[in-house]
């Protein structure tokens, strides 16, 4: 559920990020495949992305570098905001998904696995150099544009 769907908002940005969750092939109960949509499809996609990202950190360092906050920060910082003005020729998303939605409808944007991977590798490199944790703090949103959302209270 997004924040804008609530009858009276509470100032929190939800969703944090977007993931593929429409017309994804899944298995039927009694065999075969069907197209599925919704949060129940997007959640396993995000879980798979997190597992892939975690697997890129060597096991001895994994518990020192990774925690839920680090993964969330990585996904939010590297997400790509969906808008028609950001569309490139390689984008496969239809135009109706690229409407200029606000932060309360799309959060930080669509998860970008490739960017998240490189960001996580940079965190790992800095950790190995400095042997410190908590090198980055992310505030999301980093600034408030009160004109961004027509539902602002």
C-alpha cells in the first residue's frame, strides 16, 4: 500500500522502492503457469534481489557489513525515479508506468539491481580500507519539495 492510498497520511514515505510486480509468470496450484500481479509478486522479487546482493559480499565480511538498514539504504540510494523525462530508448516499461508520479506513489523509484551492486561493492571497499561501520547515513527524502505531491497535507 502506498502512502497516498491512506485516507489521511502520516508523513511517512511508502513504498520505499518499487519492484516488478505486474504480469509476472508464476506457477499454478495444479501445474502450469499463470501471470500474477501485486505485492505478493513484487515481494519475492525484492527478496531475491536482496539475496543476490548479499551473496556478492564474501561470507567472512557479510555479517560485519550487511544488516537490514544497509540493504535498505543501498536499494533506496540506487533506485531510479520513474518519469517520462527519464525514459531512454532501452527502457521496456510502458508509458503509463512512467507517469510523473510523486514520492508518495513510488518512493525512491524502481530498484536498480546493477546500481545497487556497484554501490554495495563501494561500501565493501570503504569498509575494508577503513575497517569502520556506519560510514554512510541516508536521509530519505533528502529534501522536501512540498509542491511534489498533490496529496500533501
